[in-house]
């Protein structure tokens, strides 16, 4: 059933007519701002984080502290979850407090985590799904059935499939199916079934990241193991590519290190063929980026003109052709930049820059890329970007490619 649904979802996305782009080529816009009808003022009194762009490039979800972005936002220091429509220039408050957004391809479905009912901003969390078409919100982190019991401990960090059917999340709950041996779960929103997935939990092991492929069949997991009992800061890192249909897992990367500062951040393409991650084992001056190809079983360092590309927090376009990441500027002394690398043409494009094809370079990090690889949303504190004359970190989107 999972295989058939994954194939159908992929065919639908490929056959669907292309929507008009929300941004013009080389246009850079401020995302963390009020509705255009309300004046369009930028976020005024808080940071904005957890940036996520929809596959079609029209919507950007983010968590923000500012109270001026949308009506109904309480004035406390917790973050609210917002959804920005780049086409209509509207900003909607989805939930408060909330964070960790993940969007379906068309932006209709938004998965996120937020405090459970009756909990304050620091309490236990659940994973929710917002359907922007119907205006309904439902609990995802629950036992089997549409009325299954909610997770009895915190659930968090969801990722959603392109068609909005599957949501992968992590949880410390003990009342979810298979929770005895695993801490990551897949919820099928169509059938109401929740299953435990991923590597089995063992003593001194921890899953610290989990991402779902767009077709809903594969997942990538980051895992740490404390392997030297005499030293609490000696760890072994692994990245697993997991087939959710067969239950088979393959370790695509592993690294031993005497500290937690070298965790690798994985990303997975829509089909699950490619896995991207940062690899710090060889470089003292920055992380190298690696791509694993499940078809060939090989991995390689990304390089441009034979020079290794160093970067952090990679994200992949649907096909895996484009990789966005943040890294220091080429001079190394001007702060972080958000980049897009075209693997097919061996070209590197600067995403964090002012409007125009040759707009001034700007700071940028924590980027999210659209399915076609043309649009990137990112965070920045630069004052040379639209609305960037405040002291707060803002969210931007740029059409990097025509």
C-alpha cells in the first residue's frame, strides 16, 4: 500500500501543470512581515527561525517572536508559527506557541509541533496538522485510529510528504505502536495508522534528526552513540537511509569523534535516491558536503572545479540536482552566506543577496529550497536586504534561478 501511494503521489506531482512562479527571476523579498493590506511592516520585536518553503515555492512557514506580524498574536516571548503567501502577500498566524514547520508541496498541509492542550509554552508537545483549505487542525502524534490516544510524552520535529499523506515525527511517548524499541513514528493520515520506524533504540543511542522523502517511502536518520564508557563526550555518528516499505536500513555515513560539535545534518531528495549531509572528518577549516546516491551505493564530496565545497545544513531540490547550504563567504571574513549549487552544471549561485541578478551580497543561513531548485527561503540579519533595517533576524525568499 505504501509503495502504491508513493508512486501515485509522484506521478501526480509530475503530471500536474506548472503553477506560475510566486517571485520574478532574481527577486528577493521580505517574508517576515505584515500583510500588505496592514502596511507590510517587517517583524519588529523578535527573531524569526525554522524557515521552510513549500515545494511549489509559493508559501513560506516560519516561527517568529514578534507580536506585530498578525492579529491575535499574544505578547509573550514564545514563538508563533506563521505562513506567508508570497503570491497574495499575506501572513497568517497558524498557531501560538508553535514551531518546527514542514509543508506539503502545494502548501495546503502544514505539520508542526506545539504544546499539548493544557500545557504552557514550556510543556510537553504534540505534532499537529493544519489544513489551510478546510481551516482544520488535527493531532498527528497519536495511536492508531482517528480517535487514537495522543502521545503520552512529547512529540516533535515533524516532516511531511509532498502530497500531505504521511508525517514522520520523533517522540518519547510509550503509548504509540512499537514505542518500546523505537522513538520515530510514521503517521498515515489517510488510514489513521501510526507505526514505529527507523533504527532500533539501544542503550546510549539517540536519534537526533529524521527527515522524510517527498514520496513518503524513505527516511533519513541521524544517530549518535556514546561508545566509550569512560568518557561522556566520545561519540559515534551514523546516518541511516531507511526504506519505510521494507524496513531495511543502510548506514550511508559514520564518524567517530570526541565531542558533539560535529553532528551532521542530513537531507533527502523527493524520490529518496539522494542523501546530502555535511562531513567534517577531514577539514579543520569547515565542513565538506557529501552526496550519497542510493542507486549506485556511492558517496562523494561535492566539489566545484576540483575545489571541495564546504558548508552546513544542506537541503535538496526534489530531483537532488540542486543543493542549498550556508557557508562563509569566499573571502572567509564577511560572515555566512546562503548558496545554491547546481550539481549538473557545476555552478554555484549566491542566494543571500539584494534584489537583481547582481544584487549586493548579504548574510544568510538555514535555507530551505523549493522542489524545482529555483527559490530559496533563508534567515538573515543583513541591513542591505528589503526591510532589513531592524536589529532582528528576518526571513527572506529569493528566486535564485530564472
